[in-house]
C-alpha cells in the first residue's frame, strides 16, 4: 500500500450542496477502492495563478489517503469526467506503508484534534474566569471610590457650633 496526497481545484461557483456531493463522491471512491482516507482538508476559495476554464478563482481541497495505484487511476478518471473539477494533482508521499500504520495515523490525528478542542475549551474557560474576576475587581473599585467620596463629603460638611 502507498500513501498519496491529491490536491484538486473545484469550480468556485458550485452551490454548497453540489460541492458537498462532490466531496462525498471523492470519499466514496476512496472507500470503494479499499483506500484509507487520512485527511480531507478544505482550503477554501483562492485566487489562481492563471485562468482555468475562464475562472480566476478556485476552491482548493487536499485529500491524503492510503491505497493502491488502481485507486489513484479511478480517482483521476472521475476527476477528468467531472466538469466541476478544474485541475488536480496527485503526489506519492510514501512508497511502502502498512494498513496498521495508516490506521494509527488516523487515530493520532483524531486524538490531536480532540486535544486541541479541549485546549481551546480550556482557554475559553480561563478567559471567562478572568473576565469575571476583572468585573468583580472593577465593582470593588467602584464601591471603594463611592465610599471614599462619601467620607470626603462628610469631612467637607461644616460642623455645627453650639452656643
């Protein structure tokens, strides 16, 4: 088994549902050909270096997967038949990988995503606690200022003189 990376550029004018259908088609081809999808990264709409099919922008996607040469052939054949794909390029990343190593890579990626999500959640919680502490500090400061102002008023009042 080999590890590949395919970058393809789809038509930027596709509706969201059509784009999702195209992505599902790519995922299904990889699964049908006994491939293992490692990463499917949408890079978004970007300006292209030159015009392709009268388009100046394209929606970039990078798919990393493990499979055989037949998988790459089938995937590229479907790209050629689909009018929604403007360009594509497949790169061989590793020549000799095992299914176990690819599955471990998928598990590691999922674990890293969960850890990052937990870290983001922790940072958000810490920011909320800091904001709450800042609000309490401001409230205490305002109360102290009000107390000082009240004391100053009492000190400024003239004392009544008794006869």
